[in-house]
């Protein structure tokens, strides 16, 4: 059912089914719609958190599917997530959510109406694209987002705003993560865009924006390195595989920064980046709660 692509960082480059992220999109959408229509999660003024999340994730998956089919250019897909920000903008005004963000050292910043029309679209656009850009290794596209979602759920629970309905999508994503780490499946752009949209939209719905900004810092660093080198050096990041380990001769992304003149196995690189994301997610929980 799914197209097979070579696993570039495995000996012999075995063919692995790609695009399994579409199953996450379908499951999560049906799951969240069911919660609303069965009355398990109520809405406010006709607005429901599960329905809003389902709409955003569905669009994220559709955008990733387009990219898998058509190989969209970055200048096109960079701004496509802005469309998915529309239901979040409406939900944020109806609930209503805080229009301020408390940041370490900077204190509380009040955005007022700019929060709805500027900040929410920026959060969705930046987070979704940043998550999509950090990938290419087995487990990297699945384990790191799962860590952030677990952190966001913890923040919402500690703040007295339980969003337990997100446990279903999280558990399903963890199943895909286990298969992805083992090199049995790839989630593809469909999965990475959908999970990026999940992170961004859930953080807005749960009103844990400060925690989100801290937890995605490794993603922001990776995207910044990639964009700066593309714009100023006109070269892309690449990592060499010698049959057993990965190594790079430049520092144009988070992966190449870690493997710069330092041979590491694929799993070691994924473990280092996952640990980095876990550390920043833990710091994010502390920032959001305390």
C-alpha cells in the first residue's frame, strides 16, 4: 500500500515503507471528532478544542502529503501552515486564552490583539516547518516530537488544565515511533508536518506557549543553521555514511554539528538529539509551571 524508499543510513540500503504518518492523521482526526460528537469533551460557544486540533492536524497531514507527492519548494510550503492557524485564532478568542507570554529574564510580554492575528500564525508556521526540517534519521522525526508532547501534557496537568484526550494520539504516535526507531517504517513528510502541527496547535489550545518556545529551541537552532547556510553560502547540509557510522565535514545543521569530524552511529546521533530535546523540554516545564 505504501511506496518503499531506501534507508540511506543502513548497510545495503534496504527498502522501507514510507508515508505511514498518514495513519496517524486518520486515527487522530477520527479519535478527536468522536470525542466531540460523543459528548466526552464539551465545546464553548460552538468551539471545541478537539475539533480545532483535528482540523489543524488534518491540514498538516494534507500539506505533508502534497510535499510527498509533489516535492514542494520551501518558499511555498513555508507559509502553508498559516491556513491552519485560522481555527486556532478563532478558538483563542472564544475561550478566551491569555494574550501574554511570560519569558525568563524578559518577564511578561502582553501582545493584546496581536496575539491572535500575528503571534498564533507565527507559532504555527515556525514550529511546523522547524519540526519538518529536523529529520532524515530513524527515530528522529518521531521520538523528539513525542518528548515535546509529553512535556506539553505535563505542563497542562500541572497548571490544572488536563487535556487527557491527547493521550490517544500520543500513544498511537509512540507505536509509530517504536517501528520508526527499528527502521521498519518512515512517517514521511505527512507524519512530520502532522506532528509539528500537533505540537503547535496543542500548545496554543492548552495555553502553554512559554513552555513551547523553550522546548522547541533545538529545532529552532537546527532551522537557523540550515537557513543561514542556504541563504549565505548557497550549500545544503549533508552527512556521509561509511557503512557503519555518520560523519560530516561541515556544521550546517544540528545533525552535521553533532557529527562534525566525530563519527557516530545513527542511533547515537538520534540519542544525543533526543536527550537535548528532553533537557529543553524539562526546562520548559519548569519555566511554564514556576
